[in-house]
C-alpha cells in the first residue's frame, strides 16, 4: 500500500485541529505562520480572508522546502474574517475591542468569511472562500459584561467564539457553522479529496 502524503496545517488553532479530527484527519505537523494580517486600504472582507489564507500557505510552503521530512506534503491554511457590511472587525486582543465588537453585532446580522488554501505536493494552489451569514439577538449589558468576564473572546475574530457561550447569542445562521468556528469541513474535505489526499483512509480503518 502506498504511503499517504503528509499534511501540514499552517495554523496552531486548537479549533481547526479539532474540526479536522471530526472528519478523521490528523495533521502530521502544525506550522503556524505569523504574517501581517492588517487589511489593505479599501480591501473587502472576502478578499482579505482569501489573501491571508494564501499568504499563510505560501509562507508554510517556503518554510518546509529545507526540511527533507516535510517536502512534498500537502499544506492547508485558513483565515477567518468577521465583517458588518464592508467593516472588518478585529481579532479582539483587548476587552475594549471585544466590547466594541459585541455592541456592533448586537441585534444585527454580520458576515463570516473563511478562506482556505491548499498547496499540493505538485505545488498547485487551490483557494476557496466560504461565506456565512450570522444574526445575533439583541444583547443586554449584563450579557456583554458576563461574556467579557468569561475570556472566550480573546484572539477571536469579531470578539466571539460561536462554539462557546456566544453560541447562545445566535438567532439565525445561514451557511457553514464549522466555517464560523474556523474551518468549513465540507469545502476542506472536497479540496483535499479533489487533490488526491485520502481523507477516507481513517474511515475505512476505523
């Protein structure tokens, strides 16, 4: 039986690791890439998600070129952007940023764009952006304060993590739930399978 090619996840996100595990995929290496995620002037949220995913994959591809054990691997990257209209919300690092995000999201709809990029062993690059529309209920001051106290907003795009307490804020979701968490499973499996990565290998072997 031919050995399956290795898969590198260009991310250190536990959420993305857990999502891949849900579909039986375990990356051979986590290789988070620190790149400048500042939006370009006038950049659309969708374009930003696509660009950052591509840049992370490209950086990881360059990083493994000098490693004989990882050469010829599949490289998967992703980036999630939350936006209200064309306004891109930050990945909240301070309580002030999270507060601003939650007040803006309260009682209204917003968009979550997750870009995924796959670089194949043959150096081909495949990119897809998944769009999901999420509507929050109107949040009370107490709910916002309590959510800030939970700390679940730290480092999260838009100042919230849908897989945690903030799941109770969601009034309606149209699109991919897993994409909002950080990795759209349907599209990721389609990309991997379409480029020859044997996703079903672990399914068949229990």
